[in-house]
C-alpha cells in the first residue's frame, strides 16, 4: 500500500472518510492482529473470535507498548508490557487505568479489511 499516495489524497479531503484496503481477513488470525505501517505510525488491525475487526494506533497509552503483540479477548486487547486492557472499539483503557489510543473505523467487505482515514 502506498501511504504517500494516501496522504496526498487525504490532504485534499473534504472531511469524508477515505476507505483504504489494508489486508485480507484470512491473513489476520482470530484473536490476533496484523500491523499496517504508515509514514507516521503503525496501525494494529485486530480480529476477534467472532470475526469483528478493529484498528488502532499500535501503541499503548501507558508506556507505548506494542498492542499488536497483546492478547485479544472479547473486544479488548491486553498490552504485553504491563497488562493494561484497552477497548478495541474506543481505544480507552479499561478498569482503574486511564488513557486512550487513536482508533480508526474498520470494516470487512468480500473478505477484505478496509480502514477509514479522514
């Protein structure tokens, strides 16, 4: 994927979401993730046991741990560094922890995962 071309497309964006094809669903293991590298950040794309997909910045709000290497359970992921639980839909830390990471809308169409960039 050419992320420079995506950035150029977004620079002229009118506030509408731009859906970008990122990976085939079968390339993401259930309860696992894949990392999509952009020019500015890594994005973790997660797949739940029920084949829901979520996308967020691959960085825990606590100590910037790689969320893509965490354990997916339900609709949350546990950071591998300090066991913070992060909600996949909102990016918010769960329980007594506080913090948030960026999330992106994600969808599956015909077995392909798309992420919305604005």
